[in-house]
């Protein structure tokens, strides 16, 4: 892997309007993935990027897309994201950076009003940011002509496949023109993602930013050995001792609900976010957490990647995740680009295997926190 020598957005061949937009967005210099992905993407090349959330990957594909799409007309780009929350985040980045060049993105996600999306599509937005199922719904109804797509992006490819979207992605790929630019971003590159890359990309430029695990390096991590019943007591204690907004992860939706109720009964401002909640409830929870109305957000992994809240002080793994990559994603919520945060993980004897996998991925042991073995 070569080290990028580009240190400034001025070296990337961006338009004056885009340079102003990135400055206005507060981006002082390109992140590693931006420095390496923007030049080939602007040249229309296919790109495969192995990078996690928190590395600036969204702007790494939105910036070149905006530059390439400026001045044209009609929907010419499609971005697929695994969750509505992530799609919303991508659309916000277009709002932030695309306005200056007159490039607009519309959200086409499930759970939202169909008629409203049809109206938005009639405005001929330049970019569709979508979840896979809803794109197909619109395609079958004749609201979208995918043959016009010149740029196709798959964001968080691993998560798209984990969530079972392979059939929908294949149908979408069938409807896209052969001649197009395709970019695929994924935090990890398991064999199914590699196969998807092979099927959808043409001589891609490969960019790997850092091996999985490094995003977590900025967070101050601690381990708390406890029992199954000790977890809640430990959580209460940490919430009392450590101020600031706190994101708590549980293994299941029902555990998230139960914990949310318990903390609420303690008088804490808490919201719950998981896949069974309605879109309205999810939005309310995220917005409330973002604005500080809720100090604590209890969430499951599926939702983790859509959470882009700056200033999360503390991530607590009430339950360890089943996949070590999810640990990195969870921790990535706190140690965003420049911020540093705390990450505490509760481990019961039953979770030793998961801990071992995480430490192997990180290549290091997670240090112990100050409270151990709190009894239930
Ligand atoms: P992402 O990895 O796309 O989820 O981006 C993570 C965060 O980094 C977002 O909140 C962006 O606003 C921010 N960001 C993206 N690019 C830059 C940059 N060049 N400098 C500073 N912050 C950035």
C-alpha cells in the first residue's frame, strides 16, 4: 500500500465551488480514503474501497460524484445503502456538498410515503440514495428508469449482504446499463462481498485504508468482567460516574427494549433504536439523542452504522457483539475523526469467545476497567 502524498483538497483537482463547499463543511484536509479515492473516481474509474464508517468514506464518493454530475439533468446516479439511517446520512452529505454545484439527491427508502417519493422523483433529482427494496418497487411501477444511471454506488457492501439484500442487488444490477461507473465500499471484504465486486465492477482501483480494527484505536477501551445479572448494576454505576451522551449496545431487540424501560424507570432520558421500531420512532430517537434530549440511546447492531452523532462520550457494550467487526463499528461511533471517546465492554464468562475474537482482530488485549465482577 502506498502512502498518499496528497495533503490538501487543492491537490485533488476539485472545482472552485467544491473547494468552497468542503471548507464550509469544516473539512480542513482530505482523509486518507478521500485522498486516494477522489482522483480515480473523478476520472470515472471503478473503485473498491475497504474502509469503515468514520474514515470520511461518504465524502470520498459524494465529492467526485457531485463533480461528475454537475451540469447534467435527471437521475443519473444510484447509491444503495443497507439502512434508512445510513441513506439519510448520505443524502445529508449531498445537501452539504452538492448545493454549490447544483447537484441534488433524493431519499428512496422503505417505510416512507410512496406518493411523496413519486413526487420527489418527478423533480428529476440527480442522485437517488436508496435502500434496495424500495428502488425495485419504484422500478416495477415505472417511476425510475435505471438505464439512465451512470454512477452506481454500493455503500457498506458487507452489511447489505448480511441483511440479505443479495437478490435485490442482483435485480438492480440486471436493470443497470453495462456502461457505468461503479463504486463499492465495505468495512470488511468477506468472500461474498468479493464475489459481488467481481460481478459488478470493471477493473476497479482498490483502496484499503486500514485493516479492520484500527478505527477503534482512538477510543479509550475498557473491559469489565461481570455476571449476567451484574450487567445492569454495572451500567447504572458507569452512567452515574461518567457524564456525557452514552450509546448502549445490546445483542437483541427485546434486550434493548427491556433495558430502555429499566433506565427510564431510573429517571434517565433514554431512547431505544432497533429494526422493529417504525421509521418515525427511529428518527425521533436519533434526533433526540443528537440534540441531547436523550442522554442514553440503547441500540442493536443493525442500527449501529446509521448512527452519525458527533460528541458521543461513551459507548457501552452491554452485550458483546457476535462478530468482532461489529465491535469496531460500535466503537467507531465514539472515536470519530478527531474526537476521542470511551468504550466499555461487559463480558460474562459466556462471552469469553467473543472477547477472544475481538482481541484477535484488534491485535491487542483490551485493558481492564476499574470495576470487576459486580454481583447481581
Ligand atoms: P464517514 O466515514 O463518511 O461516516 O464520515 C465520518 C465523519 O467525518 C462525518 O461526520 C463527516 O462529516 C466527517 N468528515 C468527512 N470528511 C472529513 C474531512 N476531510 N475532514 C474532517 N471531517 C470529515
